[in-house]
């Protein structure tokens, strides 16, 4: 997910990450939070749920 978001931002797309629909898998403690921070730093917006 991280690299898809970063690639999309680099290509100029607006990106919204539905944080209720994603999670870190098989990662070290804190990796998920760091990945979300990198997405935000790249210009992605976080949305806490999947509701309209």
C-alpha cells in the first residue's frame, strides 16, 4: 500500500487512504504508523473510516 500511494502521489494523483480499511501486516512495531506518516508527508490524505 505504501509504495502504491507514493507512486500515485509522484504521478500527480490525489490520494485518500481509508485508514479503517488498511493495516500493517507482518511488520515490526510502529511500521504501520511510520508508513501512514510517509503517505501524509507525500501529500496523501487520511480518512478514518470507509463511510461516505
